[in-house]
């Protein structure tokens, strides 16, 4: 069975690659007019990523806050979703009843291997998420109904999770099918239930059976939606069924042999946005896009030659600031889907400024089939599915198809800062947004504004009890060749924890590297050498002052609590300038990389489900000025 699975995996990947090359050749053979059906969208930034580093050598979308919403745990399910399943993927997102809803698929180990179920986790603020709850359990057929020959159990697969009806009701949706191929003949049908404002859910119904097989109410496990005695629920389902733009998201699983869809040719994972002129831009995997005048009839999908991406999804939307955003993984390698980037546009046609949303790739703790490395299958809030407070854009996705994440991207999207930066955190809400800081916060390595040392004199707290991940906070400041940076650090412990402080340039190069080590020392990298500057103790503030001159063969000085401990120290690597500081509770990493085996047999990482000593570091009074 294992050999068969590997062959199936290779076959699918080869077919996808060949289809991508064919589409690309066709795209280059036809003259394209940007903004027309020949080329609906175009990236003009001229930037490509460096595949050798996780961040791709890109600049950051300033202020992006990324938080883990569910950390998979096989041996302690109560710390995760209650099941201990380690394949988690395919996020969908909406905002309803003053709450975020994130839906995702889950299987015990592997993609497309039974059993499968769908869960939802919710949050009031997008930062603190409740324990996930199963909304569509593994499928059990009625008595006497057997699995068709050639299939092996049941799974879930969906591209659409939510629909807010005209009367304000929230419908939750999913799709049942057979493993390992739930599409077309392997499909059963799409199910629906209503989410109630008290946090409960209504009964499960089928809303549409696949048109490729003879499934109906007599041989499936749930009744058809028309059997509901709730007229409002039935009307909401009918409203969805009549919305040809929304239901186009269903085309992947069921191609509509009964003529249900307004399209007969499309790609995978459809999403869309309306341009300012009213036209609808349709987007699919592998750079496919199309245009529609009415949201019903679309032009033939074409591959945009300027958009490079793998089989991961593409996400596009109009943003609250009157602009447009496009998110994807900018590399054509299915197994290595990182980084997650964002580009922006004034008109929804021409996109520019490729920036980082997520540049982290933590170790994959559990092997699983098709568990590709990196942030996968990003999805935002589609038109009509809610409008969270604040001037932000939200993205949900999986990491390594293992853990679930969400990112908040402040608008307008920015990558540069002008003038002095001076942050004392006092005007920020405790536990709230860390204004203008880029935050990476796993469940076991949170980053938050804390009432320390007092409620009126706050600081930023980075904690870490994750054996394979870390907390990270990044502040972008004005790009400078010569600058002065100061910050106060208070470690909560002297051992069992570390904090790396890096000054970096726009490409992520790290010319200045200072560490509070787990051995109780403050050390720095001078040229190619590590130099111990002094020891440190817990619960004591250390005032660091760094002066950098990034001219060719540049240097830097360091003072701690007013005492100079380094002067004219050689940079760890040559740079033209610096523009951000990074605080990280773990060592720099660049594994997995593009050559790390994706499907090679391996046991779970040792101790992956057990927290380690909870270390913590307070950061306060950060200042950066260009000289």
C-alpha cells in the first residue's frame, strides 16, 4: 500500500507540472493586453525570491501579526483539538456575529487518507482562539451502502467553508467524498448546517449531490436541505444555490454534468474580487485568471506569465483602503511552499511590491503524505462573509499542513519607515496589537504587550516553551547606512532560554548579531568569531546601545548599561544598509530547505508534543535613529 501511495503521489505531481508547462506555453503564444481577458492581472515588480532562505530576501509588510490558532499534538490531544490528528489543512475564514470563524480539514496522518473531518475554531479578537470543534464528523454510510470498488473509505474536501445569507444567517459548508479521489465520480455531495449565535450548530443536511454519480437521499447519511422545517434555513440555502459566483467555488469537486455551473472550464480553488469598474477577476491555482462582466459568465482562464506559484492557492481581494491585494507562494515547487507573500495594486490589474507576510518555516514534526513545507493554502474573507473591525486584512492558512495559522496585515500595506522610531509600548493595549511590529507567535511561544513593570509602563514579552519553534518580533526602521539603535532587555531567567537580537538589511542579511545565551552570557559575533561581552542575571534590565556604520567593511559599537563592550567591531557580513531589528527566542534556522526530503520515512520529532521550560524576555524602550 505504501508503494502504491508513493506512485500515486508522484503521478499527481508530474501531471500537475505538465499541465502548468502546457498552460504557460499557451499563454506566451498569444499576445496579451494587461487588464483584458488575455491577461487579467500582471505583476510588474520584477522581484523574484531567493529560494535558499525562508524569507526569500524580501522586505516585510510592516505590522503583520501572525499567530498560531491550533498546534497539532498527537500524544496530548487535549492540548490541540481533542483528537491528536496531525494532518490539518485547507483553511477558510469568515467574520460573523462579532467573531472570527476559521474552518479546516483534518485527517489522522495523511492527505486524502480516511477518516477525515472538518473543524472550526473561533476568536473574538483574532489573537485568542478557542479549542476547535468538529462541525462535520467522519462520514458513516447508511446500512447496506458499500464503498464503491476502487475507493478506500471517506474523506472531506472543500474550497468553500462559509456563506452569510441575505438575512444574516451563517451557513457552514463542506464536501464528502471517497478516498483517495473525492472528485467527480468519487464525490458524494456538499453538506451544510447553520451556525447559531449561541455557538451551537444546526442539523447537517446535503445541499447538493455530485452530478457524476447517483447519490440521493435514499443512499446517503443526511437528509436533503429541503426537509428542514426551518423556512429561513431553507431560504438561505436556496439563496446560496442561486448565487452562481459563490457556488463557482464548488466546481473543483463536481464539474456540474447537470449544467449547474455557468462555467465548463476552470482551474482549482476559485476565488474572486470585483474591480473598481465592476468587472470580476477570477483566480485559480497555478496562476490562472479570467474576467467576467456579470459574475456569471467568465472568459477562458489563462495563465498569467508574471505570476509564479506552485499548486498552493492564490488569494486576491479588494482591501478596505480602496486598493487590492494578491497573496501566494512565489515559487513553482509544490513540496516547498514558502514564503507567503503579498503584492498590492491600485486598480486590481497591475500589482507591485512583493512583500513578506510569512517568512517562517518551522520543522515539520510529523511525517504525512503530501504535507508540503511552509504556509499553505491561504484564504482571506471573501466578499459578503463579514467585515472585521479595524483597517486590516486577514489571512488564514496551514503551516506544513500540520498547524493552523492566521495573519493580520495592517492597511495600507507598507514596507518602509521614515524618521525616528521610538517605541515604549505604553500606548498599546495589553494583549492587543503590537503596532508597527511584525509578530510571529506560535501557541507555545507567544508575543504580547504586557503590564510590566507596571500597567502604565508596559513592555513587549516574548515567551517560549516550544521545543521546535520560537517567538519572534521584528521592527522595521528607516533604512540607514549609519544609525544608532537602543533597547532595554530583561530576561526572566539566566538558563534554559535564549534571545537572539539581529540587525538586518532589507534582504535579511545579519551584520550585527547579539545573543542572550542559555548559558547566562551576552555574546556577539565579531567578523567570524563569537565574543562573550559579559554575563547576565534574571530580573535585571540591560540597556543595549548599538551604533552601526555599514560602509564597505563597516563596523559597529556596543554599550551595555552605559559601558562600552565593543568598539569598531567587524560586521558578521557586509551590507549596504540596515532597516530592521529582530528579536528571536531560538537560533536562526534555514531548514527545511529546497532539498530537504519531503516524503522520506521518518518518525515524529523527539519530544514534539512536550513543552520545555517556559523562558521569557521583556523588550522595552526601543529607539532607532539614522545619523
